[in-house]
């Protein structure tokens, strides 16, 4: 598998955003192309988040940071979860 093929496989798998513990489409339903800057080839599509999507993600992150389960977890456990993502 080439780097371009693996990047394309990766990009094609992220058509949704991970917000507040779940995968979801952009609120507008829009997607945008992922472009290889070296070749300008389109590798795939990802969710095109709107300002409302960003606000929802920030609100969810803030709630976790201020007292949710995430803030009580040791750094090593948070790292393992992020690696799995």
C-alpha cells in the first residue's frame, strides 16, 4: 500500500465529526475535500463543520474539562483513549 493509498483510506473514514462521545454528521450535512498538498489530488472527504458545530464541540469539551470524567482521568489513560481514536 502506498502513502497515497493509506492517506486516502484514512480520509475516507472520517466523514463525521466526533463530538461529545459520538460520531455525527456536520449540522449542515456538508463535506469538504481532503487534498494532498504535494500532488493536489483529492484523497477523500470529511465533514465540513459549521460555527454551530464548533460551538457544540467547545461546549462539550468545556463540560468535560470542568468536571467530567475526562478531567478526573490520569494523563496516561487519556493518552490511550486518544491513541485509539
